[in-house]
C-alpha cells in the first residue's frame, strides 16, 4: 500500500473534499445516468433535473464569481478597468455577433463556453502538479492527458453532428468535420491517456507513488467528457455529465475564497451573505440563477410555463440583438474574468484566502492555514 501513495500527497482542499468534488461528482453523474429510467429522465432533461443541474449548479456557479469580484469593494478599486471593461466588451461583441445572425451569436457563445470548460479542467490539474512540485516533463504529460480527455471527445462530437443534444441551442456547433477525423481524435486521445496511465504505473514501481487527487481528477474528467459526449444518447446524460463536474468544484473554490476574504473583513455590508455559511451562500446564488432563467424564459424562450408562468414578453427582432447578449452577460463576463482573477502572481493574498499559504499579519508571524502548503504560484485555476 505505501508504494501506491506518493510520500507527500498534495491535496487542493483536503483529502475528503477533493475526493468528494472530483471523484464524487463523476460517480454521482454516472449513478444518475444509470438510474435515468427509474427517474423518468430518459431523453430530454425533465423539469426537475433542469432546475437542479442547469439552474442550481450551472447558472448558479456563474454567479458565484461575484464573491471574487463585484461584491468586494477593495477588488473593484484595485482593477476598475477590468471589472468595467469585461462586461462592456462581452456585450459589444455579443451584439455585433447577433447583428450578423442569431446563429452566429450562439455559435460564438458555445465555443467560448467550450474553451472555458476545457481550461477549467486544465487549471485544476495544473494546480495539482505545481503544488506537488512535479517535473516539467510530468506537468506536460498531465496537461496532455487533460486536453486529450476533453478535446478528443469534442472533436469526435464535431465529426458526428448532429447529435441528440447540443451545447446551448440546436445547431450551435459548426458541422462539416469528416467522420474519420472523429475516429482519429479518439485514437489519439486513447494513446495519450494510455501513456499517462503507464507513467503513473512507473511512478508506483519506482516507489514514488500516486498523487491520488490528481489521478482521480483526470479519471473523473475522462468519465464525464467521454461518457457525456461519446456514449451519451440523450440530453439528460449530456447535461448531468457536463454540469456536475464543472460546477461543484467551482462552488467549493468560491466558498473557500469567500470565507477567507470574509475573515479579512472584505465584502463590507455584503458580508452578511456569508453569516449563514454554505447554505446561505448557495441560496443567494440559486436565487440569482432562478431570476436570470426567469428573464430568459419570459423574454426569449417561452418554453417553461410550468416553472416561470406564462406572462411572456415579445420583443421586436432589432431589440433581440441588444437583449439576448445582455441576458447572456453573466455567463460571458464569468468566462472573461476567469482568465484574470485566479492569478496569485498578481495578488499573493489569493493563496492565503484559499487556505493554500500562510496568512501574513501586520503584528506577528504568518498564521498557518488549515491546508498550508508550499505550492508554487499557478497560472490560473479556472
């Protein structure tokens, strides 16, 4: 058994939390998919599943970025250009794309979202490898494995359009990729992942052991993306496999950050949102997510009267080019800001707020956090 474990395990949060949010997310997704016939969820995603996974996980996790950005007065003062410019630029690009056509807007939006989802998985594995002080060769192999696990199934998806599901709206991904390219993509993805697995075996043979958290993360990513794209035969499977592994770890990241920032006295009056702990944190985000989806349904989609009622708003086509990018702005801003806000090199206090470095005080030595480590500065975690 000792040979199976690395001498120094590097966990992002803790063994229990890491196993729950990565391996646990994948296992729950698989269990839900296998249990779909008994849950009445074969085919289209039923209303209860749409509320749970799309609204309460996917949309709500987007709003959690508020705790890293707009709810923090100090953060706003430090980078006003970023926090004003990101939504303005995202809205302007969205309006321009929608002016070309509605399809152009949704295609652009789908590919930006896809890039964001892939990069988040890379960000998690990069944190593991850098926290473990892995060699440059191992970091490159880990990166190759996570990109193989995500991009391989996506290329196959493009080569096998149309499918029974889509990212945002029907026809948002561009068709035309020949089927043989999808086969090649899966073969290459299998070769890369096999090389990565072989390297983990070599580590065990050499007595270096496994970084369990990282191994389970890569495995969970492959299960979610291969199972949710290549093996999926309906929208429910794709939604569950796509959303849970993406949203749940991000909730944990933002709650950990907001708790650390709150201990410093951040958020001002908005700090009352954290006094109820994790339930209050999640309820606030779910309320925002539900409000957003209500506006989408009343103004644009008009397809869930059982949830949102039937008092619909009808807009002229010219107004849609302005309103649709505006409604999409929370997600678009989340995608843009995530490329900037998780860089400890620019804000060293970030690691302490996450519990990954000592907290420095002005009147004494550093205060060790519960999961202090000698993690090297990562490029980003999402």
